[in-house]
């Protein structure tokens, strides 16, 4: 990152890194000193300050900086606003629930769900949907999407059950390099004991639901539905609406390939994309 780059041309992570560096220098600290004080390496601090650490600096690091710098909750708050700012406002309530969920049931109709997308796949989606957007803003969106994986990497991850329509696997997003990588990542994810993955094949006929949706369960609370629409996604907590989608999910699951056959199909498609 060029030190002379105007702030308006920086993505949120680059601005965060620049602010960290400015305060560090004002406190007359080296990167090595800051790293040791926060429990991270000098290289980690360097990547934070250059805005190249993906998916983003950790909350522990941000809070550690606040402690070392004596800045209250400044950087922890900035990190939280980055998370929220890189997503549409209507999506933030869903994200807050996704982080707390003990069970996530997802049906993806045409694209792989965001939490399982690779960097190249996500970048291709954002470039297609925002063709005139500044590249730095695109990178901010990509980084924000990758950060959602932290939910699955926690000490107590939710059960994630994903049903992918076969169209998700055959829609060529990002070309010959992105698609094999995305499919291989799905296979890696499916190997986790916390993730079940099934493919709804074309041969199953018309699906029970045509648009993607997600059911979120938080311990001690009723299940909530998140469904996409023309103006963005929306959360529904009506017991009748949620029950209808739970039934639909059961039908989708019944007509989908078994996890083993689903993985076999994905492996065969990896070979097709690589030929």
C-alpha cells in the first residue's frame, strides 16, 4: 500500500491498517513490539498495516491494540464496523444470527452459499454484480465474505447442512481456475464432522422451492428463516412461515443425492473443469 494513496481510494482493511500504523508510530513502537504485546508476530502486524491480511485482522488483535495504545475500544469498534459496512444493510441482521446459530440449514439454488465460497469465486460474483464498482471496494466485499468462515472455524461451530442444486456446480463462475478450486473446497468442507453436503440433481425434477433460503436455529430460540427476494434478503420468524420452509427443506433433502454420491458427483465435475 502506497503511503501517498488518498484514503478514499483505500478499502476498509487498508484504512484500518493505516490507522494502526499511524497510532503505532505516534506511540514510538516497532511492529515487533506491537506484535509481542498483542500476541502476534511482526509479520502479522506488517500484513495488518498493509491491508493484505485476509480475511481480516482478528478481534483479539484489535482489542490488544486498544490495550497497548490506550484507545479504549476504538480499533475493536472499527473492526466491527468493517464487518457491517462491507455487507448490505439488510444482510447485517442475518450475519448477527449466523454467528450465534447452533444449526444452519441452507438451500442454494444457483450459486454456492456465501460462507462456503472461495476467494476467486466470490470475487467473480461481485465483479459480475457490481461491474462499475471500484476494485478496492470489491476486495472489501470479498474479504468480508471470507470472514464468514470464522463461524465454522470456532471452537464450537454450528451444524451446517447444505443442499446445493446441481446448477450451482455447473454454473461456470470465474472460469477454469476458480471453479475447480471452489468445488475442491466444497469437498474439503464436506469432510468436516460439522458439515453435511448434498446435491439436488437435475434428475430430481422441479425443486420444492425455487429460490435460495436458510434456516437458522439458535439454542433457546425458535428457528428463523432467511429468504432472498428482489430487493434483498429478509428474515422471517412467523411460526407458520418457518414451518412451511422446514417442510420444504425436508422434501429437498429427501430428493437430494446422499452425501457420498454428492461428493462423487463433485469430484467428477472437478475433472471436467480441469480438462
